[in-house]
C-alpha cells in the first residue's frame, strides 16, 4: 500500500511490523499538541497555518477551550482528525 505524505504529516504504524495504518495530515481542522516552547502540552484544533520564508518563522494557531494560541510550526504535532489517535494522561 502506497500512502503519500508530506513534511509534518504523521504516520500511524503498527509495531514491530511498521505497517502504515493511517496518515494524519498537517492541516487546518486537525487536532494538534504543542511539543515545545512556553505553551508545551496544550492540545487543540489547528485553525490557521501561516507558512513564511526567510528570517520570520512559520506559525500555527491552535484553538483550545475558548482561547487561541500561536506557536511555531515546528513545535506542532498532529495527533488526530476529529479525535485523538493517542491516549493522553488526564491532568487533575
């Protein structure tokens, strides 16, 4: 099976066989987790992707609860489409 993916797309695979089950596209509307920076750990829906070239960094806007957070493109990790494809611990 051949699945096309691009940079920043996420491949969901089986272990140890490494069979590709799904490609999660890095696109608006998908769920993402912020993996670095001051907003690390925030989870929300990607609402805007602003790709820039040159000295200014590309950014991603994420909506979580009723707030919007803007973070660097490279700090964003897609974890699902309508719902998360991974289990995350509950914060109490």
